[in-house]
């Protein structure tokens, strides 16, 4: 995700309050954070992203990638 400049710490603190986020990594470069999320299905994933993550003040953009099975 991309975060509004100067809001990185506030966004990090708010993200830590969201159940379902397994990992939050701060990055340098085009993106500010990468999140690891585990859900039971894509409906739960969609709700978590649209109702919780994207509504966090300071989040400017998200990009969702779904892990492909290795077998």
C-alpha cells in the first residue's frame, strides 16, 4: 500500500488494530507497506480490504496480490 506522506506511523498503529493481519512490513521505494493477510475465502478478504484497510485514514492506494498454490 501507499501511504500519505507523514502518516506512516499513524497508519501502522491503526493497521495493528485490525484482526486478520498476520504481518506488516515497512518498505522503502514505490510502496510503503506490504501486508500478509490470511482469510478463509475471497469474500472475507474483500470485506477486510474494503471495509477496514482502505478506510484507514492516510492510506492513499492499495494493490492486492493473491498467493498461488505451489502444488
